[in-house]
C-alpha cells in the first residue's frame, strides 16, 4: 500500500519528517508522499534522512488556490528539486502573502474579544503558520472547545474573523505545477463547494489537470465510486491518501486509506 497525502509539522501536521517516515515504515508503506501546504520544507528534511527500509519518498505539495472565490486545493507530485527553481521562488511570494493574512487575522480575533497574539500561532506553525494553528491557540485559551468549533465560529469562510488570503487561481496552480515538471491532482473533490464538481473536473481536465484524488479519508464507498468513474471519463490518473495530520486529526491514521501501488505507477506515466 501507499499514501500520497500526508503532512508534517512544517505545515499543519504534528509530526516531524523523521517521525512521519518512521510511522510510514511501521505501517508497511511502499511509498509515501509528503504534501505539506505550500512548502517543500517537510519533504526536503525527510529526503536528507537515512531510511531503515526502502520506502519510496515522493516529492509532493498541497497548493492553496481559489475557484469562484472559494479555497480549492491542488496536489502536485514529482516537482523539480533545484533550489533556484522558479516554482520555489513563487512559493516564497505566497508565503509573504500568508504572513500578511495572519497579521490581519490576529487583529480580527482581537477585535472580537479573543486576545491572542500572532507569535502564539507562529510557535505552533514553525515554518508555515495558517488557520489550523490559530484554531489550536483558540482551543488552548478556552475561547472554543474544539478545533472544529474554532473554524465554525471564527476561522472558516463563514466565520466571524475570516480574512481572505491572496491565492492563485486554480488554473494558474495547474499550470505552475506543469511548468515545474510536476503532475497535478485535484485534492479531496468531495469538499469542493460548486454546483457541479463533475463539470469543473471536465473543464480542468481540458486545460491540463493530470489526476483526481479518488481515495481520501473523507470519501466513503459512494464517493470513491463516483470519483473513480469521473477520473476514467476524463482520462485522468488516480491519486489517494489518508490526508494524515497526526494529533491535529487523530482519527485519521497514516496508511488508513487503501491505495494500491498501481495508481502511483500510472501517475508517474503522466509526468511531462
């Protein structure tokens, strides 16, 4: 089995890259993709570590993008690794925009009577701070009871403190991944809030989307069947993974979503 969707503490996971690799070994995974949000730091660190068994480590990323004003995530795989690569420089620009949003989000929360400080969220976010880290601070300080409540009341797109962040259009994200030598996959399509996901996927397939995340911890048997048929209809490759975050989402275990090795082999054939 393989897992093509997992996060480290370099974005919004709770484990270090070393701990994540050890967990992948313990789970008997043949291949593992580290797909931190908008950064390669988790993958870069993991790639430099010795491995006790030949687990295949895949360079991945989960890219934040926008469609019709809503957040949509793209997975990218097999991207070029040069430190001067244009894709990495572009990610640095996105990080600057994220930091500006975090400052504004902190101000909004303070105005709403939740006096948290930016450094408190940054201490949890390490190299990449986002809304999940603000949620953890809100829980720790007793402003909300749960992570989910933090998003419902404050941080989600309908939340009182929500602050829009500049993000590339979905189409630009697909093209950026392609230009970087990578393969793009639309992440957890069940979460996409559009009237007809099928129509969106067909359109994206026509402009260069390579794959669809069929297997995911949010997808039950009906969703897997639906999206597998859609991928076949649109001639898209198939990806899948647990979307593991560690203690942040404790019910989701690494390797808990059955994904066969053949899907990775087929995905590799889509590389430019």
